C-alpha cells in the first residue's frame, strides 16, 4: 500500500517513532563499542516536512555540513543521512575518534573515519529495523559528503519531489560523552516502502 503522508494517524506515527527508537539504540551501542566512549542518541522525532524546509534544519542552504549518505535497497527503499555541522564533525573526529586535531576534513584519514561512523550507525540501525519488521533491508556503500546543505540535500530531495512535495523524516540527535554534538541521523523511506514497513509491523 502507498501511504499519504498527510494522513498518517497517531498510531502509525507512534509505531514509526518506536522503530526509530529501536534502531537508534542499536546504533548508539554499536558505535560506543567501536570507539570505547559513551554515545547516546535522542528519542527519535517523526515529522512530515515540506522538502523546502529541510535545508533550514542545518541553518540554511549555504551552511557547510559534513556527513555520510547511503541508499536503502531490498524490501524497503529510500535514503539515510548522517549529517553534522562542520564544528561538530571536527569535535567528533578530533576528540572522540582520532585523538588528534583534524585539519582538512576531506583528507583521507578524517574522511575514512567519518564514513566508518556513518556505516556503523546506518548498518546497526537497519539491522534492528530489519529484525523487528522481518524485512530485508540492504544499505549501499556509504558516500562521504562535504558541501553546502542545499547542495548535499538537493539530489535526494529532487528524487523525493517527483513523488511528493513532502518527506517523512525519522530524526535522531547524536550525543557524545555527555556533550551535545549537532549531528542528525535521518531516515527517508520512499512512500511505497513506508506502506510496506507499516504493514509489516501490523499497524492498520
């Protein structure tokens, strides 16, 4: 079934929030184990946005953001994004992962570390989602992103806009060592996949 985003009921939104909570908890645990530091993720927010509002979540289209983009394949399709502002990316890499000051974020070491973070978070999230829904969900290889928010989001949102001028975001904030890092993990299922997901978790 194809879902109308403007007709999601409270039960469906709660189910999506709970799925996001399970996935986020799984991701935080996996990342904590890898870097041997405490990582928390906030309670997910599930909200329908106009595609034109999304860049404003990062302070506007021209703000520089850093992160990782992946696609979902299999029973559920769509995109995943883990994006941070530039200052938070440096803090995450310097203080929590590499133990040294990071210069150019596009150098091989910080770029590789950021893709590893994105891969851990996304794979752990999707593993939990797949287990809970009994759907096969396969992530693509992560792609590094370092550009203005509008440029990074443009291609993904263009694909979404062909089907709808709205997008559902399952959004989670990223916290490290008790210190807020302004990072966001977004799951953007396409509309047919959202219907499949809701049907799989028995939400009518």
